[in-house]
C-alpha cells in the first residue's frame, strides 16, 4: 500500500500539469483578417468610427415626409397636402418641404430639408386614391403626428469618433456586422495558432490507402486536428513517423517550421519503442510526466529547440481516447492563451449517474458518458460502453466526461456526478 501511495506522489495532478504547461504559452501577434474569417477571434485594437450611422436623418418607414405643424389641428380629420417629389433609400432629396407640401419617402431614405416627421402610408388615403382614380399628386393625412416621429436621427446608432468595438472582445456575428457598417473589410485580431501534428508508430497507415495486414489507420492525427479547429487553431497534419529516432528528429525539425505548437501522439510511455522520449532528450528542454488521470496518464511537454527556433511541444499518449482527453485538458487552454482569449473552464453540469464508475488506482477518472434529460427534466449520465482507452467509438457516442475524483474508489449508480461537457453543440 505504501509503495502505491509513493507511486502516486510522483504523478502530477491534472491542475499541476496544466499550470506547468500554460506557463510556456503567451499571446500571439496581431494580423489583419478578412471579416468572415474573424469569428471567435479576439479583437486586438479598439475600433473607432470615422462616420455617423445613420449618416443623415432618415425615414424609419415607407410614408410621407411632412411638417408636423401642418397636422397639429385636432379638429381636422383629414389634411390634404401636395406631393412634390418622391425619394428612395440611397437618393438625396432635391426639394425642400414647406407648409402644405409633402414628399413620398421610402424606408432608409434621407429626410428632405424642411420635414420634421414621417407619416406611414397606412395613415393616408393613398390606396383609396389609386383604386378610385383620384388625383395622385395630392394625399390626405388621417392622423396627427409628433415632431421627429418615425425619423431615425443622424448618428443614432453610431456617432463619428466614438469607440464602437473594444479591444479584447471575442468577435461574434453582430460585431462583424457593425465592422462592415463602418466600412471595414478586415479587422485587427490576435492570430490563430498553427498546431502541427505528428503521429508515431510503425503500425500506422494514412486513411485513404489500402490497409496492410497488421496495420491500423492513423486516427489520432484527425481527431486532434479536429479539436484544434474546434478550439480556434489551424491544424497542420504533416504525417507519420516510424519508431526510428533519426526519422522522428527530422520530422520534428520540419514540424517546428512556422508552428506555434507541435503535437505528437504515442511514444511517451515506458515501452522499448517510445522514441519520442529519446528524440526529445536531444532536441530541447523536455519534461516527461505521469499525470494522475485515466485515461491519459503518460504525457510529455517541453520546448523543442533547433538552431534559433523554439517551439512548445505536447506529447500525447498513443491510445485514441487518451490522446483526445489529454488534448481537451491541456491543448484547449493553450490555444485559448495563444489566441488572447480568457481562460474558460470546460462547461460542467451535475447529472445522476446511470452506471457506477469504479476507480481502481486512485487516479482522476474521466468516464465517457451520454448526458440526457429524463421526463422530470433532470440530467442523467449514462456511460457509453467499453471504457478502454483504445475504444474510440465510446468517445463518439459521448457528449461529456463524467469525473470520478482521485482517491475516490467509486461513484454508485443514482449518485450525482460532475460532467465536463464537450464544446461541440449538444442536444440534451
């Protein structure tokens, strides 16, 4: 028992490992990016407007621009006015309104000089005149109107020289709309990190090739690349390295070029073919850790160094589920830091456990579960079958990871459990 405790003392907690990893990351540089590629990126500078929006007083609806004073007599039910012009959005009115005159105006069109209100066409006899063939150069107004009624004032939305978008915001669709309304085709944002991904192992083959006997397809590169994309980074898969020290070192040097983070999968545990460890000893400052978690105990992190180039490296376990769980815990926050985002914890909910979770070695267990709501609107968490770290389908059927804390032997069916929900949209 005492040796077992000593073994666990050598391991880092998930939080200790995460803190050590994140110390090595900082915010990346600013780039000007086209509007439609800015979603979920962090604005790097304040955006100040050089124009008023709206640029001029304009009509809030289709109707008639009038002098409100012409319609102020409550004893007159109908006031007949002369139509002297019409103006649509994008046109500049050419005529001035004086008493007894009006201009037909469309939504968004600038208000003519002299006018101080707009009467909606529904409050006129426009349709009746058309139907009965009456004089369409005149119009009768059926209601009173207040000064500036139905007019959108110049600068009502945005005033010239005002600060409109603030540095540090996470860009959403409405921000992109505002930027476009100011005339911006690009925005200064903290750029997306480029994450280069290498898989190691003699047994691996690329998807799309004919599978040879004894080989398996390289799934890790694609699941990790998809997580990189999900979290806002740009994944770059550069292939497979055999379990050969010389080959791996050459691929690592290639991976460092133009990369903000190099991720490897496999080769970091304690077997004879764990060449990643050996390559890293020769190529920089490397910490090889065991983390008190299951799956994903073996983990490597450090800095690759070649000539004057230094790039952080995250060495994930080779088992497919372990690689994903480790990247969710450690890769996700690293990307957030590089993109200038606030570190946000993984969304958590409490759910009633449908199956027990056993913890046989005092590590923190991340159990793949499907969270759903019962007829009473309560969350339940149901494990998704075989929890072996090689069974990737159990991850594909899950929408979260139920946590059994370290040193807790089990969580029984019917007990509440904390579930870290995946970031992708869930229907629960």
